[in-house]
């Protein structure tokens, strides 16, 4: 029997009874369902190396710290890359059952559950995010220093919106900065992008549309293509194509007509590989290709003549570097700017592992979802652990 | 019997006698040896489509023009690309024997042989170059508007030096600008380059050395490798390797040690393909790859992670664009700056086609040399036609 990965639920008191029978210490039993982390000890295929593990709740926070509970934590492509060991960031370490493990997760919406005696400006119930990257957000309870958390505006946000947009220190900022830091775009200009249905891609479409910038978007062919195309069009996409369209020579002619007043000078790339190479034929002179991902796992391969004769410039964007290079004030300004865009949250599914009766069952369900994610085409997955 | 392509000579009066016997018109005979052009009617493999063709000398120049004789005209890689039809420049057109043909050649040292009645500042015997690209320099006599020629300093230059360095509007300027327009380099900094034995590569080595900038140079393996390595070392190369060295993992370690104070931020590329990809492992963060050629005829293929996490920037340089974007004053300043470097002329061979008895024989000799050039490893070829 196939289990639907997102809708199962187990009655908590049954879980409690089971655990009690299995001889768990009371403190462990009390928190077994609510207190879990997604961890790994060695890099590898996430569907093989990630596991769900219960742990004792942290003790009361130090005077300068707060205890938080993560409510929803996205599984971003870069989180997967961290687990694979191909992303230059060190995941959080913790001791679990006498073993050093890494806890996954870079982003997440957390709620303050206990406040250290000297902490000011934060209270129980506040929604916060971690100001530090690789905070190990795939966990339930955690203790964080108060200076490392950022408080979200009260009472105006849905949980999903907060977790995917307002609390997202990666995707919407990446979209905004790529549209602003490389080419001076004005109303009526054009942007070309692939992976247009990614969280970044959807933010690009929306931010561009609000500024009167037109987008030509590429996505993979898929069973529910019409649905996706409609969805992107509703976000403000000017044109949406599958990569198959690149083999049709009339496309370049059409693009040339559309953009004759303003040849394309910015292309955003999270795919690389041959389709991305083919897309560069649509660019005008003096264009910038800005890469922020490589979902094809293939290199970015470009005819040298594009660089020499069309003055192409290929660069990369990494939001982590942006944060390093900008002040706290600049970061806060960016977040405020993004909040004003009121971006639509991406299509998502909540993977609630708090309802699983055992770590083994939770691990299995997580891995099923990771296999599905590996195949692509899925919605954004938001983890709920506690 | 194998003919050595560069040292044959035929006594001119013997040629004259032969042509007379063959029934050529007197004017054609008088100039048959001295008045030839290397032409093509369709793009293609230079060794197949280029031919040498005699033509009548131009009549006396108009009042605003001068008649010049090209003394030595280099065959540059970009000239080959123009013939192949893969270079975005339109070669000179002329009518020869009632047929429209293209005349090859972008650079060349010319001597003024006749001055139009209203021309000032130029006299018979002056050495000049064309200020306009694609001047059809693979020809002997030509008429040029006085405003389109640039006079070289008198009496200080050898013919070869003038043709390859002082009169070169492409190679030394390309080297100089690539070292100055992308990364601010100071004494002790490092530059990585491939195709280091090209005319540009040799100029890069010399200009960098004069400024205290160190170079790591890559060349192809070849029979006379020691000779080439010594030659580049004498020009000021800090290190010279063949591409084979890239498969030795200790190289990256050595480079890291050498450059630990100043990780490499500039790489100059005229090759592309897998060896060039491998070279990028030697780069530091925030580096620029500047491409000015693609001798491998393969694309420039780079791991997307280099762009994202190491902030690599890949660009191109085209001296023609630089000229378009800079004033006449800036161009002249550049030429003066380059003259002060007193660059050593590249190893060269003079291909003297003026000594060939017939256009057919001259064409055959030219094609033999072009085949040799296609194989690489040859010296710079300088054409002498009249």
C-alpha cells in the first residue's frame, strides 16, 4: 500500500503509550514526538544518509539566550547540497546520544518558547529567524543567543508566508539582488531565466513584473505543464517555455522581435548544461549571465566567441557572500524592501514528521520525500518537526 | 624534392623573361612580380580558398590620398578566422580581373611610394600603417586616403619590429589592455595564461615582467619544447608548463605555495577546451578569466560552482571593440606606452611570395605554409608580396 507522504497522522497518545512500553526514560518519552532533528554523520545521498533522531529538550536558556521551537523549515536545494558535501558551508554540529552529528537546515520559522533572564526585546510567542546561516533549522527545540535571532513583525503573517518569504534569508533576497546588482534594468527591459519555477525563479518573476521588467522563463516539460504555466503567468511571467522550444529556430526570431527595442542583457541561471548554452543565443550584446545554481549538475559551457565578440560576462551570485559584504543595516533594508513586494508564497507541501510514531518511521517518510524531490517537479517541502 | 617554404628565391630577370614569353601584356609583366594580393572569393579553409593573384598597379593617387607598398604583413590567427568566415569583420573587397574578391590581412607595414597633390605631412619613403581595420594588407601596391594612415617614427625601427610590434594594432595592445582593464594588478601579483607562445602571450610575459607581475604560462608540448621554454624565460616568464602538467596534482599545491601572498586573480585565455577548464583550479577567489581566442575550437566550460562560490567572472576582450570605445588620443597614448616597453619581436619567418615566378607557384607555396600553420607550432609568418 502506498502511503501518501504528507497526510498521515498518528494520534499522539498512542505514540506516548508505545514509547512508554518500549522503556524510554520519561523525559525522552514526554518529548519524543515533539523533539526531533534531521541529522547526518557523513556526506552522501540525502535519501540515504539523513535520518530523524529524537533528542532531549535543551535545558533552560542562559541569561543571554532564548529557547526556540522551529515551526516550519524549508528544504532548499542548497540544503541538499550541504548534505551531499558539495556546498561550501559547514552544517551545525551537535551531540546526540553521545555521537557528533550534523543537523541540516539553513532557514526556518521559529517561535520563542523561553527567554533568558537578561534578554530584552524578545518575549515568549515571538516569531523569529536565525541571523546566522546553517543554524540547524531541521530540528524542533533549540537554544540560540538572542543577538543571533531576528524578530519578525507581529501578527501580520501566515506561518507558511513567514517560513518561505519573510523568514527566507536566501531565495527572495537572491532574486532581488540578481535583478539589481549586475545590470541596470529599467521598465520595458527583458530578463531571461531558467528553472523559472524554483523559489528564486518565482520571486524573480514577481519582482520583475512589479517593476515593469519583462521575463522570458524556461521550465522543464512535465505532466502538469499547463498548470505550471498558468501559475507562472499569474505571478507575472511574460513568456514561459519548456527547454524543448530551444530546438525550434523560430524562437530566436520571435525573441528578437519582442526585444528589438531592448535586447536581453540579463540571464539568470540555476541549471547549466546544454539547454543553458542554447539559451544564450537569445541574448543581446553586453549581457550578463548570473549563475546561482546548477540543477543539471553539468558545467556552464559557452562558446568563447560570445565572450570576445558579444562581450558576454558570466558571473555568479551567492546570497551568503552578499550578507558577508553588507552591513546589518543593509540587510534589514533588503528585508523591508522585500516585505513591501508581498511576494506570493511558492506552492508547497508540509511534511509533518512530528506525527510519526517512531524515528524509524519518520526517517522512512522523510527519505520517501527526498527520493521524490530528487526526481524534481515537486512542490517546495516545508518540514515540521515539533 | 621538398621545397623549404621560406628560403627559395628566383632571380627576378628570369621571371620577367618567362612572363614575356608567356605573352603577358607589358604593364602586367612589369608588375607581375611586384604586384600581388592574397585573395579569396568564398569563406573556407584558408589552405583551399586563398590564392595569390597579380593585378595592375593602381593609377596615381587622388589629391587626398597616397599610394603605398606593403613591405611586411603578418598572418594573424584572426586573419585566418576572417577567411574561415568565423570572425565578425568584413574583409576588404576589390575588383580583380572583373571579379569581386576579398583581400586578406588586417595589419601590415607599408611604405609611401606616391603622395597626392594635397596631402600634407607625408612624403615618399615614410613608413605607415592603416588606421582602419581590414585594410587588405596582404597586397603590394594600394591607394589609401591620407587620413586613414598613421605615420611611424622615422629611422629607429627594423622592418620586422615595425611590422610585428610598432605597427601592430592588435597583439601588443591586446596584451596591455587585458593586463590593465579587468583586475588592478600590483607588483608581486600573478597572472595565469595559456597559449603563452602566441604573439599576445609573449607580449603579456614581457609587459608583466617589466611591471614586476609574475606569470604562470602554459604551452603545448612539442619537439622543440626546451627551446621555447628558454625563449619565454628570457622574455621574463616566471614559470612555463605544458598542459600535461595539469594532470599532476602537485602542481596545484606548488602554485598555492608560490601565490599564497597573492592568489591568482587574472587568467588570460586564447585556447578554451578541457585544459583551460583544468587551469581554473589554480585560480584564487574573485578571479577574472579574460578570453581573447579559442585555438582549441572548443567552448569554455566551467563548473558553475566556480562562479557562485569563488566569485569567478568570465569575460572577453576584443581589441577592435576597444578601438571603437576609445578616442584617437587614447589610441595614440596606448601606442606610445607600448613603444616604451620596447617589446621583443616574436620569432618569425618571412614568406616572400614576390620571388615566385607565377601566381600558381606563389599560391602553392602560400598554401603549403598555411597547412603548416594549421598544425600549430610554427613561428609567426610575415608576408612579403611586392
